[in-house]
């Protein structure tokens, strides 16, 4: 049996008409043949935020192209030329066949259109047929090859017919709706007389611009005529219907997949294909309607589109409310699962970088600081999968290497696998990525980007909650833990011992308070320095910690003084603990190997407390007992001869 081939598809903004039509063509051919697809999807260049774009475009660093049999690239959808060039370089280095749609890359197959001829036909129709003489022009990005070709063709037609060109009548946008609105506002505020027509480099900008003109009581086509480019669904069904250029987008997708399939199977084709385009002169320039669709058909189709978006919007709103209300990551995962079921994916992977939630550095026991060593470019070597849906059930995966993208991605199968990979990030901070297999949701809704952003935002919220909880714990440590010795301070001792002390009072059980005073700290500080004195205090604390293994509560009481509290203690228990502490102090002293010897004086007091007792009353008595022990010692015992 002929094996499946695996093709990577690189694209930004699949919720736009141009991209979605091409992808529908690619997927149609793939489903009819033994082809698996992996779409790597960004939504860059939309938020006007370079850090957000960095997080979006990072998804393109995920694929190891050498693991694929071929690649299809929609480079013109990527607003960053640096990112696009980097992808091109990596595909070339992988040595796999590739197809570039619209942008002509010499080493790749190329599928394009004659942008110049199509734009020239639009402009000449306005000049020759409608006798227009004054034009405003809404261009796409100045670094986009298609945009450049269309703009140059427009300028060439003006020159051909000796019509004046005024730079004030040109606005450079980004092919998106907002720049069409901004272009119209710019034109209307310029103070220039209205043009005869506005020519736009695509339909999306044209339709938004038309809305602004009509909001200002400028009638189309009576006052100003309009044209677009691409002949989108919205353009055909707008009123007035938009004059545009019909381009074979789905056919481009089908051909791109066909070229790779045939190349991989040994058939050679021409490198470059230029597809035909047809102008459609309709109502927005004063011509007759070109749309053959009946009103009934349009209403039904439009309702289905509205219904689909309404269902998606409802799901996203519910998901947002549920996820933003989570207090823990475990709760977050459980509340996410029902919404994964709603997108009806055969497989789903929430893949997180192993440092996705790092913000507090735990390397120092009781000191903490912000850790900004998060991933910006690429992904960590290993990722975790806390939420995995496969074979009809949810599970998780502790770790796997991100270079494989998803576990068993290229395993044998008896049907097509169509993956969608989207980034998880907060601004430039890389959190991980999502992988969805065999779901209609990414292509059938215009709200896939909103859905993805909702997951990113809620995941970042959980990360921050975790960081704040961690910070609170650290601050609590600063309040209750002595930073020098690493054990409780008085606050921590009081908090931890109060409940147990009350239990002993209520049940008439004996308690033991032990007071430990390090010997000769002043001598160590004066002769060997305060750093040595600090090391000595820490060593005594370590000895006490190693000795108290039966539920005792202990702390540094202050300076060189320590106390230990034990419940249900006998005199024999206290003697045994005292001997253990002395032995462990000697072991710590030997470990330090200094010119001085560590010792301590220890006293204890055992009593059954009554309801009026306070634990620090027992400390005072134990202190007196310890002092009597200390008086019996001599200075010469502490220092090595």
C-alpha cells in the first residue's frame, strides 16, 4: 500500500478569506490522496504590538522541516520579512520540495497570478468605460510583492492615460479591515475634493472604506465609485456589490498540493504557474450586478454563517468565564476539557514548555527574586502535555521532546491526519503550543483566533496566580523563617506550636521546653570574624534539625539561642534528645574543621500545662536551667589548644 506523505503548511491569519480559500483547496486535494497536513498557524501583524507578534510567529520555529516530505508556504501572509526569510532558509536547508503561493522564490515551485494585468484592467475600465479622472488608492504593505505589483500597475495606467498622480491620494495599509477604515478617514480629513473612484488593493480594505464613506453620507456609486481585489464572499454580497477581481484561490491550494504529491512520487512539473484572473465589474462602479446567487440562497448561506459565529462566540464566552475563574492549574485543566469536546477534534494536545510557569527562582532556600529567563525564541527541548485527548479519552503526558511536535505524529494510519498548530504565549513569553487534529473548528469559524487568545490569556492568568501564591509563600517564609539559620524564627515557632500546646493543655499531657545556648560565640566573632560566627550559628541549627526527628518544633530564639518544644515528653526522652544534639553539634564542628570547637549549653523543663499557661513561660524556666549548666563550664573547653 502506498504510504502517506507529510506536508507542512506555513500560514498566518487563516480566518481571512484569502488564506481560508487556499487552505480549503490544499485540504481538498490532501483528503482525496494519501496526504497528511500539519498547518503551523500564526495571527501576526494584527495587534500592532511587536512583542505579541514575536509570540505568534514563534510557532514557525516549531517544525523540523527535515521530518516532512514537502512544504507549502504562504509567505505573503507573514508581515515580518525577517520571519518569512528565516522560514524559507530552514526549508531550503531541510532539502525538501516546497511550493510558494504568490511570492516567487527561485528554489521553490511557484503559483502566482498576474497582479499587474488584473489591476490594469480595473483601472482602465474606470478610465475608458466610466470616464473617471481622479482616483484615490488604498494600497497593501509596501514590502509585500503583490501589493507592490498592484500599486505599480495602477500608477502605470495613470501614466498611460496622462492622468495626474497625487501622493496625498494614496494610503498604505496592511490588507486588513482597520486600514481600510483608516484610509477613508485619512482621505476625508485631507481637505481634497472627493475622487471619482477609490481603487483598493483588496476587498477587505475596500468594504471597510465604503462603510466610512456611507457613514459620512457619501453615496456609492452615485458620489464615489469603488473597486477591490479578490472577489470575496463579502464583496459579492455587499450592497452595492463590489467591483473586484476574481482569483482562483482554491485552485492555487489544489495545485500546490498536487505539485508536491507528484514531485514526491517522481513526476516533474514546470516550476512556475501563473493562474488566470477575471475582473468583475458590478454595482460599486455603476455597472450591473454580477452575482448569480438568489436572495433566498444568500439569506440561507448568510444565516448559517451568522449561526456558526454565534455558536462559536457563545462557546468562547462560556470558556472565558470558566477558565478565568480557576484558582489552580489542576482546576484549569478540568474546566478546559468540556470545551475541547465542543470543537470535536479527534486529537488535542496542550503542550507546555517546561519553564512555562517559571517566574520565582527557588534556588535559594528563603530568598527569592523574579526570574525572567523564559523562552522567547523556539521551544524548550522537552514539553509537558497536561491535557491530551486521543482515542476518545483524556490523559496527560509528563514529558516528550518538542522536536516531534506531537507524540506519534507520523505513525502509520488508515486515514488522513490534518493538524493545526497554534502558539500559546503572553506577548513575547512562550508558554507552549496547541495541536488539534481532524477538527472542522479552525476552518469553519471566523473566531478561531479569539478562541486561541482566550486560552492564552486564561493560561497566563493561571501562571500569574501560581507565581503570586509562590511569592506569598516566600513572603510567609521571610516572616516565619530565620534567614541565617534556615529554621523557624519566633513567629514561625509560635504559629506552629500553638495548636499542639493547646492540645496538651486540653488533654493534660506533659510538654517539654528545651533551651539551647551556643557557647562562646563572642570569642568566635572577635577572633575569626562575623562570617565564621554566622557559619557557627547555622551549624548549630543544622545539628538541632538533624536531632529533632519525632515531631519536635524548634527555632532560633535570637542571637545564639535556640529552643525546642516537644509534646508528651518524659525526662528520659529529654535526656536522649540532649545527647543527640550534643553528638550532632560535634559532627557539625568536625565538618567545619575550624580552629574552634562548637559546643552548646542545654537545659530543659517538663510540666503538664494548665489552662492559664503560656508557652514562653516554659521557655523562661528552661532558660534558667540552661544557665545553670553553662556556669559549670570553663572557657578552656571551647577552644582548641
